[in-house]
């Protein structure tokens, strides 16, 4: 493999972290942004210095704004999700433009430290797979000069899965769990390898726990005791009857759990291997990025988790005189990157028909996109474009567009679009 950077970018709502591989490394390294209390974390804030085309991020942005040197936007990802705007020096900037400058300045820390700008692969890890945000992140990264084929996005759940499966087998031979405690609350992740299938399935899930608490309560003795009781109760309730190979802790709330969680840790560590992992999601993203660069997978599993689909979608076509099955989507595909676009000539068909087969079900379901209203033409004299894309792992859209038939019958670009929800009769 050529020399360069393989980057895992944990892009949260309010902050981000970066881990990376360079040639010769066996494990990912964490990028240090500052010498502050949280050196591996940089806040998603950006400031434009007054009267200059200079962009500042993180703590430097806050300090400059505090001294009156510029205006600041924080919680940048939330602004991107709303497709909002901000004004600096009388000029209006879109949230996507601000995200571009933020990513540019953030990655500059890494490029400067490693003295290379050659990116072999970059994997973003996000908690929520919001299409508006994902599209903006991809467009901004392309503006940075990184090839689209080198960039991917996965969920925190999938990052957790890749991190654990990259450890020794004994740490994931049974169930592996993660408690992630941050300003956004408490999330519980669980990974299990389901054997007896071909191939075996690595299945991971995330659950937002209502027991989560504000990190501010850790500032008082009474609050720390309450936090200890809450987490101890969670472990008792959730893990009591499970065979756990490994347990992981991450997030700003867990980095001090040895000070406030005596009972919690005592219960969690009973006959279990427990690890606190700084930058777990960023490290998992690095391992996932490496997987995309390999010709052959080093993980002999079909992966099922948030961000992956649990259906096979196909359609029967005739090419020449042979009937063939055209695969459009497969179980385990990343929904955001599953896109198909092709032209076909319907032969006296009144609808585009596809088979949808869910994981674990024996029989597929037929779906149809009717061609009602399309121009009537002689047999085999209509060409249509069929496009399939996913809005989430549970929802996909099929779009059919009339392309006519060359000079004989110009296309009308008339379109029929139908959205299907998996599990709702599909």
C-alpha cells in the first residue's frame, strides 16, 4: 500500500475527534488538538476574524470571539442539519460553507503534524445518519480535493462494531457492550456474532437510555452519588443474564468514572474485561476505512447494524435471449452508498417490478412502480431510466423516467417516483 493517511473522523453534533493510521503502524493514533483538559477533542465552533479571511475553530474561536475579534457559530452540525446561514462581516455564509472551512482547518492539524496531505481514505463516523448532513460532509470533503471514492460515512454503531472486531477474538467471542456517556446523553451499544449462518453475521445495535443524566451533576458530591446509582442500576438491569466477553466505556462522562462510579465499576467488572477507550468511534472508523482499502475482507462476517440494510432487492431482466437477475441492493450494504441507475426497455410491461427479500424470510415480496401516463409507443420503442436510492436503512425510493427512443421518439422526461418502507408490507 502506498504511503499516506487513513483517517477516522468522529463527527458529533457539538465536537469532533480524529484518529489515523500511517504506514507501519499497528494501531490507530489519536490526533492531539491542544494541551487543554480534553486534548483529543475540538468543539464544532468556527469564527471569522474581523476584516480578514482567517477562520478559527475550537477553543481559539471562542477566545477570539470573547475578545471581540470576530463572530462565532458553535454547534455547527446542528446548523448544517437545518441548512441555516450565518453572517460574518456583513456577508452571509451557508452552513455548508462554514462546515467546509471547519473541516479544512481541522484536517490541517493532522496534515501539519504528519507532514503529508496524501489521504488514502477518510471515514466519518456520526451518531445520526441524517441525509442533509451526510450530503454536506461529502460535498465539503470533495472541495478539499479528496477523491469521492476515498470517503465514506458510517454510524457510531458500526464504528463500535469495527473497533471490537479488530481486537483479539476472546474479546468478542460472546457479547460485547459499550456505555457511551456524553453531553447528548447515555447510549448503550451491543455487539454479538451470530454463528451458524453463511457467512456468520456480526450484529450491533444502539439504544438511547432514558437513565442518562446531565454531566453537570458530576460537579457535586450528591450528583456523583446519583450518577453512580444510575449506572449501577443500568448494569444490573441490562447485563445480569448475558454472557459478556468485553465491556467498553467512552465519552466525556466516562473519562472520570473512576472518581464517581465506584459501585458502577465494581458491578461492571465482575467476571468481565472492561476498557475505557479514548476516541473509540474515531478508532473504529479507521479500522473501517482500512477495510474499504482491502481487496479481500479481513472480517469474515455479514455486517448488520445501524446504517446497513437487511434486504436483497433485485429484478428480472432479459438480455439477448437469456433471462437474468439484476441485483440492485444486498443485505449488509451501506444504505447511504447504495444507489443504482440504469436504462431498460420495457417489453409490453405496464410497471417496473422488483423483488424484495428481507433477511431471515423465505419468500420475497413483489413491488411495482406503475408506468401509467407514460406515452404510448410501438413495442420496444420506449427506454426508461430506473434509479434506486435509500433515505434510511428502512426506506428506499424507485424513480422511473421516460427517455424516449433516440430520434424516433424524443424523451418527455416524465417521471414516476414511489417510496417504499421496509416492514410496511415490504
